[in-house]
C-alpha cells in the first residue's frame, strides 16, 4: 500500500504515527493500493533460446560420455 500526502506530495510505503505525513506532519493523507502489473511470461524467443541451450548442453554431455 502506498501513501500520498495531498499537502506536500509525499509518496511512500509508510505513514507517520497516527496517520500523519512523515514529511510535513499533515493529516491530509490518502492510502492507495498499488495495482498488480500485467505479468506476462518471457517472450517466445527467450523460451526457444532456453530450450536450444539446454538441448545443446545435453547433446554435448552425451557426446562426451559416448566418446
């Protein structure tokens, strides 16, 4: 939760004692909920590169064990 002072524009994660602004001491503070960001996975090319890297590593290990 984030706090915003309407008098001095303080923004922070904590408010002062009793709901006061830690910067100016005003009681004119609003609590704002931080919206969850759209969490998308990694791009497709990252996934392809990851699978290709692990496949190459596995092939090289098997090649070393066989020869």
